[in-house]
C-alpha cells in the first residue's frame, strides 16, 4: 500500500523515500546518465536536485517557485515543444492536479519518441478503481481520506489512465534481494514510453 495511512520507509542514513531509491536504483541499473539527456523533473526531490542542478539539459520544474525548482511549469500546459525531453520524472505529483488527464497527455506530448517517463502516485492496491470525492465534500474530509493536498484516492486503474493519455507502461521491478536491500517492496512506480502513433 502506498496511499494514505502508511508511513513510507525512509532510509535511516540519508532519509530517502522508497520512490527516491527506486528512481536512483533504476537509473543506475539501466546505465542511464542524465548528463547526456534532456530531463524534465516535476517537483524535484531534494536529493536529486542537489545532485543534478547545473547539468545541461536538466529542467527542475514546479508550478510555483520552491527551493528545488528553477522553472515555473504548469503540468497541464507545459511550455516546451513536443518531444523536447528524453527523460521525465514525475513522482507523487498527479494526485495534486485537478485535470489529471490533461497533465498526463502533456507529459506524453513533451516526451521524445524514444524517451522514458518515470511516473508514480500514491496507490491503494486493494482498490480496483480510483475514488474521486464529491465536489461538496469539505476539503478537510477529502484530505483525511486521500492525503494532504490530494484530490483523489488512486486505485489500480491509474495505469489505464496513463495509457489513455498516450503512454505504453510497465512497472519498474526489482529482484527480491534488491527489494530487501533497498526496502522497496511497497512502492509502485511506472516506467512509461510514448505510445506509437495510430
């Protein structure tokens, strides 16, 4: 379970979260260096931002200025050309976005044909479908159920929405030994590629 109610497993040494370690381990295992990539990083994790800032082609983006972003980007209207990025990282962001479908399609649009997007949201694996609260529900009650700042309680149909938005998806998976060593087992992260034109 990666949704509300579960404390994410942080590293006792560096404080990294599961999704941070999954990204780092995946990039290392795949031999992907961002030094030669055009990278769009939405709401960057602090550890990655510190390591990657100043790298040519790296865009640290968020809707509003933060300590770990350098470019204002609205994920529902990304002001870059189609196919502009070789790698996109967007972790635990879409649950805060009202127009999720538009955001997903924008991420697919700016991904290069041979590019990769690493995308995750808090998921409730026991839920087959996503629950969206009624508009009249008080904000405090929505956040109690869904999580701070979250607009929905994501179920396992999230992958279907990624596909509907223009991606081909698979889950990033590791061996049992890797899961144990890096404490990764509960977090689901999607590796997405641009769907071929129909």
